[in-house]
């Protein structure tokens, strides 16, 4: 059995292809970085909403911009993405090349921009689509739209079809990986095939060329004002990308640990370790003209001043409202109407009484 499975880890002589474990590991590296950074930004936003609230609301766009700078830097310098370079891999154009180009030579322009767009846009669009599906499911569950509206019929059909679309997408990647394991494909990912490149290991010549290029860039001297300005801009962009890459390289294992620590499998452990006494009622922080006041009757909604319908609590403050009232308020203002605490739609908690 060991001999039959040896091809999974040990490559044949002269084969420069990475093993399936190296290929999948570099894919999972960047996938683990974003959730860990997202949790860090969430903690900052909850501790200081006024200062870090925009960073939390625009996290996807800010992350895409930083990811673009990082991946552009590594594709231009090493012919590889950040995670591929971390595992000593590089990209070369697909085809039977007798002599591989050095990593410092870069990819052809067509393959370079295809690789960059697929590295950046596909995860971004997939994340946005998942958020849209989650939002539509939430609205469908609580019937935000009238039952007979054409919009509701459309997005219900979309919600019904999305699991099959997602299954087809994941199945495409699985089939490609199986073909790669069996030696029937040059790519472990369909995105590499679409970009027209394949992954190979860095050679000793690649490593020497990268070190030489870095040394030459550090010792190069320019004299004209124009070249000095261009060099300063390039160095500034390169410095940003280098600082990001260095920080990610140093913190990558720490971020993976955070991702594991805050995963759903460890929530019970975290709760038991961080259990605290029940806190007192929140302090009324919002003294604005449009702030809601607490009614005298506990069964009345503070927003509509009527008996609550479909009672829903805010986990950030503990106050209870009608679902429609608090949903529309939080969606518009992103805060609790009583305390002014920063609040999102995910903080709405449906309450069920024994009578219901």
C-alpha cells in the first residue's frame, strides 16, 4: 500500500511538479489569513466603533486593495503569488518547455494579468455572493417582502439553485485535484488552467537569481530627478508590499492559530474559559433627539410604541423590540436605538415565548 501511494509525496526523478499536499497547503494559507484578520478588525471595531467602524464596514474592499498590492509585487518579482512563494513554488506558462524561465524573468503579460485577476477577484466575488445569499435567507425567513412579490419569487428560486451551483463549483475543483493526483492533469486548480500557467518548484538557479536581483536593486544608484522620483515611487510601493509580505510571513502561523481558536469547534471551550458573571443593564449612551425612550410597559416596543410583534432582542444591549422595527432601524443606522451601541443585523436574536 505504501508503494502504491508513494506518488502522492515523492516525485519521480526530473519531475518538478509539487505534491498535492504542497499545492493544497499554499491554497489554504491565504484562505486562513483573511478570517483571522477579519476577527482582529472586528475586535477593534467593537472596542472603538467610531475609530474603526469604517475599517470593519469596508473590510472586503480594503483587503482586496492590500491583496492586490501584495500579489502584484510577488508575481512581478518571483513569478508566484505570496502563498506559492512561501512554499518555494513558482508559475510558468503551460506548455512543454525544455528550459524553464527563471522566477525573476516574470510571467508573460497575458498570463500575469490573468493570474492577478483570478487571484484577487474570484475570492472577492465568491465572498460577496455568500454574504448576499446569507442576507436573502435571513430576509426570506422573516418575510421582509410581501409573499406575492415577484422579487421574493425570484430570490427564492435563486436560493434554491445556489446549493447546486456551489456543489458544482466545489466538485470542479475536486475533480481537478483527483486528475492532478493521478497524473492526468498539469494543474491542481481550474483557476491555474484558466490563467494558462502551472506550478513548479523553485530551483537552485531561481533562488540565486532572486538573491542577486534583490542585491542589485539595493545597490543601484540613479542620478536624474525623473529617475529618482520613479525610483522613489517604486520603492514606496515595493516597501508597502514587502512590509505586508514580511508581516504575513512572520504572523501566518499565529493567524492560523487564531482562526483555529475562534472556529466553531472551539466555541464551547472558549465560553467555558471566558465565562463571566451576568453584566448589569447597559448604560444609556445615546442622548440624541431621535433616540428611542424606554416605555413604561415591558410588552411595548420602544420604536413603534405598540405591543411587540415577533419579539426580537439585540445581543449588544439586551433590549427587546418588534422584529420589523428593529430590523429596519439597525439596517439603516447600525446601532442600538436605546443605547447607541454599534450593532449589526447578525446581533438580532428571535425570542420564543412558551405560549408560541
